[in-house]
C-alpha cells in the first residue's frame, strides 16, 4: 500500500503550519491531492481516506471545496 496522509492528520498538520505545498493533479479521469512537508527535495504525500489508499474527487471544483474546508489557502494544479 502506498504511503499517504489521512485527512485527520492533514487537518492537524495544516493547523500547525507544517504543510509547505499542496498540489492537485489528474489521476486518470479523477483528481487527487498531495502535500509536501519539507523543501523541494521532499516527497509528495497523497491524501488518503480511511478506506482508500488514494482519495479522489470527480472535479477540480470538488478538490477546491475540500481544500477550502481544511483551511488550505493556495494549491498548485498539475494538468
């Protein structure tokens, strides 16, 4: 199972200011969200849910609403 970060942990890390970058990207016909905790050399950690190894959304708008609900102010989009 690929490593990732669960939504509850992500919320706590965002509140603590530990997240450096957030990236939304296409995963086939859906969208995924990933975070980076360190600088440019650190790995991207995909957001996962309790049941799924990779949390996906049907549209970029849905990703934006989710990110906004977590308190994310800015995220990059990779097409």
